[in-house]
């Protein structure tokens, strides 16, 4: 007779697991925040810095001249090695789930061939490279060093146009921020609510099916006798 109670507890626990799993899967695919675009005004020179916190400055570049020779100057403003790699596939975002081997193929492989790949090796290092810009369109750039893309080191560049309004990239992260605490707090609240509802529903359903003591083989406890009136008490 306790089966309905057990089933409802299992359902409540299952819902809480689904809620947590869904939230974390959603977090794994989020790649947007506020963009800080730099308008190059048709210039054929682009300067980019690798900042502390796994970020490019700027991380959104617009209106770069089309079909011309573009010079990229890449400066390392962090103690780590970095690359500035513009992938050769127009209008495409690198999936967040890409493995390091797939990122290496984008940086050093031939399918698709990158537009430019500049490497710097530590604080103060500065390298320059030139490439021929394509026609109007936008492309993603990223750092191909192990783990840097997953940390948010990527951005977008547009040739002969502005970046689409739905493209945005993360600013350098210096800490978890309030948004993370809000998300985690929401997760905890949802789990607690699911568990409490499961417990309450289970208790209610379980009480409907409780057997009286005599059905379980136990004598029913005697009812207490009412107290005697004061006039009839012992003398």
C-alpha cells in the first residue's frame, strides 16, 4: 500500500534532476554577453591585444575594408601564449562542444582554411601578419591554445558591414559575478521546492492508505476514562 507514496517521491526526485540537468545544459551553450565593437572605418590595419582573463581586446570588430590587404598587429598582454585565428567560414559560429582537435583543425588545418593565424608567446610579445580580406561578411576569431576557447577567448570580425545584432561576446571575467549566484540560487530553490512538494504529496497519499492498528495485528489502545467529579472522589 506504500507503492503510490514511493512512486510520487521518485517522480519528485526525477523532476528535480531534470531541472538541474536542463539548467546546466543551458549554461553550457550560453555564449553571449555585452559586445564592445570597434569600428575600423574602412581601415586596412587592425590591432588586437590578448588581455588577462582569456579575452581579446577588442572582441568585436566591424567595417574592415573588403578585398584589400589587411594588417593585423597582435600584442600579448598576458603571461600566456595565445593565437589570433580568424576561421575561414563566413557567417558561422564555432560550436561550444568542439574538441581541442577540432579547434586545432580550424587553426592549422585546411578545411576550412583560416584567414589569418597570428601567434604570440607571452607578455609584451607582438607579432604582425597580413591577409587579403574577403567580400562583405562576418567571421569568428578565437584563440587556439588549449582550453582558451572554452574560457571565452573568441570574438567576431565583419568586413564591409556591421556585425549582426544577434552576435555578442563575453567581456573579460574577473569573478563569478552576480548572474552566476542568481542562477545557482534559482537551481537550489527549484530543487528544494520539488523535494518539498514530493514529500508533502507522498505523505498525503500515504496517509490515505494507512492501516488501522487492529488490521496490523495490534490491539487498539484503550480510550482514557473521564475524570470523576470532585464530589465522587476518594475520601
